[in-house]
């Protein structure tokens, strides 16, 4: 029985230094590109139509997401929360899980940002029977929320799961 099977790693993520460096570069690149796009798109030369709001939301979501996960990476490194797999106790499944966790978070954030836009738009249409009369204010509101969606992707995923479970429970209970 190896150390991973015995639970010797505890709550630590199993991620080799090469992967830690890769994800630091990965999130730094996402931050630089998305921040550049956000700055360029907020200079006012793009209108606030639906498509532009979605693009801006995705860009600012990636800014928030990359800031959060860069912070998480360096805090895990400083606090020694990464277990370096050794030859005898290599936990490839735990390491694959950590790799997928860090690699897929930006994609989850983008999807959640798009869903947020459509949910808010649908709610406005349902309540007012039309799209907002001030698309610039609507765009700023959605883009601001998109940053927080990116920054708290994990909590947003948990919230969506909770809402979905409650909805399914209500439907199945006939309420």
C-alpha cells in the first residue's frame, strides 16, 4: 500500500513543481490577455449590444478567475499545501485531479458568465416585457457581476448545484 492509499497526503493537492510552474504561467497569460482585452473594450469604442456585453463579460470573468487562482496557487505554495509526489508514493489520480481542477476553472468561469448574462436578460424580459432601455447601464451591471463570477467560480458552481437540486426536489415533490 502506497502513501496515497494510506491517506498520507491528507488534504494536500498532489502537484509536481513543473505543473505548479505551468499553471502559474497559464493563469498569468490568461490575466494579461483578458486584462488587455478588458481595457481595450472599455475605452468606449464598442457599443453595448448583447454580443459585446457577452465578450466583455467573458474577458472580465477571466480577469477575476485568473486573479483568484494565481492567488490560490501562490498561497498553496507558501503554505506548503502541495504534496510533491515521490517515486514510491506517486498519486497519479490525485495529481490528474489537481491538474484538471486548475486547467478547467477558466472554462467553467466563462460558461457561468454566459449563463449569468442570459439569466439576467431573461429575468428582465420576464419582468418588464422588453430588454433594458439603457443598455450601457445593463452592460456595466452584467460586466461587474461577471468579475465576481470569475473570482468565485467554485462558490458559483456550488450555488448552481444547490439551486438545481432544490428545483429538482420541488418538481419531484410536486410543489
